[in-house]
């Protein structure tokens, strides 16, 4: 083996990627999740989700109270979906948009007298789901023999209206052959090309690779229909091996092959593909350029998200059209193409590169869209269009790393394990490395997802469709401008609303907009604290004022404590001399006890004010933590002292009885 070629289309398709992202988001949010059947057909992915608590159920009755049910990418039957809705009102429908389109097609195009032919595996959940939406009789065939059996056993079908659809992952070559045969028997048959465009592209590329290479490696789950189809289209051209993980490569003898092609099913994660490529690279002969292999694999990874425009259009202007929106649904936008007779539709995944984009909110009927033709289906009279590719083509005309211009984009996701961010800019996905994404090490990449950010484009490779940006560079310039404005008008006593950017043991640094000021730990609280985190946290919004400015060294001291929060002011307002209070004993001494009145202020109960009885030792009558009733005897605000008395609230002992008087003398009678 001297050469490895990775298919650009290898790995997750839009529908699978969407489903995985939806499931991961719910798991990350701590929700209790169960899926109707496996979310996708990949054992490694399923195992990973099981470890994170995701359960697989076959029927809604199996879910527990509080569970969120997720409908698998292959979809479910119409009746089962209704049960899911009743059991889990907040259910998540992760059905692939292409599958949903087939449901819509057979539901809208069929009636009780319409016969539906479905090309696919009758036991596959996708096909079972499709059949449930057919209003009339339906027949499923997976081979030409099965199709012939249906035709021969049902001669009366020629009298019915007939429509033909296929499983999204069905073999393109086979479907074209079977559709032609159906047309020969049933001239009134309407053929709908429902094979996913990603599947179509993947199969075509796999076929081309199998013709150019000595062997093919197909990576994916053995239960996956689209992976099985990839193996089928390749094995007639060269030896083809289906593997699920890199460990299975050990059983393959590569010494007899000069070149090997690699592709992967729509349910295969990038991590597994990378492991396979790494293992294969290690098996190359010593004279093979490992860098060349890695470069090709990297190119495939870099270009997969953009699906390089050159694959779909040429420079002729008739590939670019204007569409007037005539219908909008969550899965697609339907348009009338200006100057053409065809009806056009823009799938949700071809509208925007932003996976969170809600097309029902982005466009309305009557809007005009600039689009690019991706695929024409003359049999149906429909055209598949792309808005995101048109936007990307226009955006590339404006990309200039030398311009130093600050632009805006929306953060759509975190790359890998915190390696950086993806930012959408006019239809182009820009990679921003982690080191250029944050202001400080305390900032969280996850918290930036969904936000609009300013950044600079620092690198662009138009050939490989790779763009690198820097949020830090853009904000550095913006902060410099803001800092100049700040220092031009800043005065002591001015109030600001800022954001806590970082904490140290001696204080908190606050972003005032272009500049940072510091709140010393002594300024954070009227009571003594050991660390600023006892009062504020990174990201908190705080109200501060400027205590002091050092213009020469560009240092700002901030005040945070408010006069009205001063415990001595609270004491003066709410605790006058003579007030009865409940206080907690916080310390004992030989001369008395200290009791906490309010946070920040303790008062002294002198040993002589504890009881009318003689107290020799304070600890004999009081304990730390004990709550006592006391009276405020005196407050010295200058010396910050408060005198308390327990005795003052006690009844004094009764005075000792007087000495008994002598008995009254009895008068003596004279």
C-alpha cells in the first residue's frame, strides 16, 4: 500500500449530524432522554450515549415520568408518532428532513386508489415508517426479482394511479434501473427521486474511488443501510472491506495493494474515521509520504462542511437563479424560479450553514432569494437549490486577510474538545482557534455559542475553502478605542456597570468597557472576607464607582461598598439604645461575652450584665452559638462599640423581708 485516498463525503450526513447534536444538547442539559429505537445505526455512537444515560425504547409506554422521547433519524410510523406526542408533549423529532419529505410526498400524492411502490428494505424502520403514510395499497421491493414478483402477481395495478419513491439510502444505479422498468409496465407511474442528495454524492464518489484504487475500506455500522449500499457499489470494482473500527484493519493484508480508497457511512463519527486513517498511515511503507496522506485527509475534513462549490456549479450564469418564496416549512423552502417552469425547493440544510437557523423565521412568502441549482429532476419537474452555497460564493469574493477589517458572525459551535469555535460569516464557516477566541482563560467557549461576535480574518485558503479568524484581534482594536474614550472623560466618583473578568486573592478585576478596574478585597464587603469569591464571581454584572485614577500607569481603583449597606448605618437606623434584640454568642472572655447583633457588628455583654446573681466565670452560664435576649445599653459610633445587657431584661430579685417587729404590748388595766 503506497497511497490512501479519503472520500470528501465520508462521515456524518446532515440528518445524522443534526440528530446527534440534538441528542447531545439534551444530555448536556441534564435531561432524562430515551430514543425510539437507536438514534442512528452505529454501535459505537449508541454505546457512547448509553454510557451517558440515554435509554433505547421500542414504545412510548416504556418511558418514565419526566423522560423526553427522541424520535430516531429513520423516523417512525404515523400512529406511533401520535402516541409519542401524547406521552411526551415535549418530544424531540430527530427524523431526517429527507425522510420527512418522503412522508409528506406519499401522504399528499396518494389517496385510497393510489398504489405506492417503495424501493427499499421492507424490514428497515425508515421503510416501515414511509408505508404508514400511504393512504392506499403499498408494495416494497429491494431487488429486481422482488419487483418482478409484485408486477406479475398484481396485474390489476395497471388500472390504478401509481407513485414510486425509495428509501433515502437506496442504490442510485438500481433505482434508476427499476424506475425504468416500472415506467415500461405502468406508463402513468409518477417517479419521485427521494434518495438523499448526500447519499447520492457519497455513492458516486465511492464508485469513482473503487474504480481508481486497488481496494476499498468502508467504515460504518454493519446494521446501517447506507453503509451496506456503499459496500455494494464498490465490491464489483475492487476488493472491498466493511469495518466498524480501526481494530478490524489488523485482519486485512494491505501488502498486495498499491492504493486504497476510504469512505464512511452517514452514521460514522469523524473520530472513528480519524482512527482508521491513523492506523492505515502507520501501515504505509517507509517510502510513503505520510504528510501527503495526512494532507489529503485534512483537506477532506476541511472541505466537507463547505462541500466545495466547484463540485456543484460551473462559471455559467444559468446555474444561478432567483427564486420567489411560495411556501415555507421547517424542512424546506419552496420557490418559483424566475424565468423557468420548474418548481424549486431549498432543503433546510442548504438554506444556511447555521444548524440553529429556523427557516420559518428567516423567510416569508414573497421573498426573493439568490440561489444556485444543485440538482434538476425532469421527471418531477423540480429543482433542488442551495442558498448557503450562493452566499458562500459571494462571501469568498469579499474575503481578504490583508484588509484588517473587523467583521461580524454568529458562533455556531465548539470544535472538538475545546479546540476553538465555528463562526458563520455570510455563508462561510470560519474556524477560530481557542487561543484567539477568548479574552481570558476564565472565559467559556460553550457560553459563546449562539452569540454574535466581531472578529478579523487572519488566514484564508480559497482552494481548500479554509478560513481562520481571530476574535481576540478584533476586540483588541475595539478595546483600544474604548479605552481612549474612557480615559478622555473618566473622573473620580463616576459610576459604572461592569463585568467581573477575573478574581485574585486581593481583589476582583472588572471590565468597564475597554479598560479594567480593580475592586480591592477590602472594598467588596463591610464584613471581613477571606476571598473575593465570597461576594462576586467571574461573569457577574456589578455596579461600581471610581475611587481613584492613576492616569500615568493606567490603573483604576474601584469602590463597591454602598453607604447604605454599612452595618453601622443600619445599626444607627434600626437599633437605637434601649432596643431589645436577639443576639448570638460568638466569643467568651474573662470579663464577659461578645454577641453578634447584625452581620459585621458584635456587642459586649459585660460579666456584670449577665445576671443579677454573681457570675465568676462567663463560660459557666453562656456558650458560643447560644442565642440570648439582650438590651442595647449604649452605642459609641466613634469607637465602634456597643454595650449589651441580659440582666436588664430580667426581673430583679425581691427585696429581703424586714426584721419582724416586737409584739404589740397589751395595755394593763388600771
